[in-house]
C-alpha cells in the first residue's frame, strides 16, 4: 500500500494520498488550503490518479481545495450530509468574529475565493464503505467537532503490528481531541463519539490526524487525558 502525506496551508493541515501502490487510483483525504500543488506533485511522483476526495469534516482548512481536486481529476467528493453545506460556504462553520480574525491571520485580503459545491458530491454516512481502486474505506460518523465529522478506517495488511489505519481529521489527535466551541460543536457528542467509536478499537490501530504527528489507539487510550477519563468512568 502507498500512503503519503504533506501539511498544507497556513494551518498545516495534513493532506493524505492513499493507494494500493504506484500507478493506481488513489484517494485524497482532506485537501485543505494550498493543497492542490501538493496533490499534483505527489500524484505525479507516484503515477497516481485521484479517484475520490474524502473529507473528514467541513472546516475550511480541510476542504478548501476539494473542488479543485474534484474538477481536475473529475472525481467525487465524499462528505457527511450534515457538513455538506460547508463545501459552498466554509466560513459558516465559524463565527463572524472568528472569520474576520482568521482572514487577518491568513493574509486573506479582499474577497474570499468563490466556493462552489463540486459536481459530484456523495454522502459519507456511518457504516458506509468507499472503494477506491481496491482500497476500502469504512466511514464512522463521530459528531462533536462538527455535526458531520467523520473518520475513515482502512485495513493495513503491510505490517503485522498494525491492523488498521484511521484518518481522524480533527476528531482525535496525539494527546488531545478536537475543539467543540466552534459553530455546531458539542462536547457531550464528542465524548459519546470517543466512547463508542474509539475505545472499542484495537490498540494497534494507527491514527493519522488532521494536524500534527501520528499516534495509535493504544497510546491514546493510555495517555490521552480525555480517553483516560472516559475509560475510568466505564470501569
């Protein structure tokens, strides 16, 4: 399996390309701000053809270039229905005050780019599977960070010590979890999502988050203060 990533944009959101190997179709997970050139570069390096865009949630730093990738390679965009409206209006996920602050921090002078919903948008709902040229992604709906937050899970046969890989977006990080104070966020839903969709997983599941370094379910179960607290409450 070929799995590679690069941090994109001012917020350094991780964009992932996943394929069976070189010379095949691939999935592009979370093409955020300034990601299009990185996608082109990685695709050319490994002779990959993007066949699907998988969005973990509707925040702009994870879907800014979703339309660009979809248009350039004529491929569908998968997103949860609850976050679908953010494809055409990503700033709706943050307050007006936060949007104004971000525009200054990101150097976005004048009007924002026009966001248009891609031509082919498909519903990524809990339990669904998305097959991309032989790589099967299983969808888990994990609301809390946004109403439509997802993670995508794939089997990983290349290493016996790793059973699966999770693309967690801003749901789960190394040592932390996604914030719940933005528009649509819910701390109770986040805690329930962690309890029901992370704690039952095997320790050897590798977690590839939307920002920062990779981790594993076992490491987070043992050291992440949020998961430790939830686990203690269950014991």
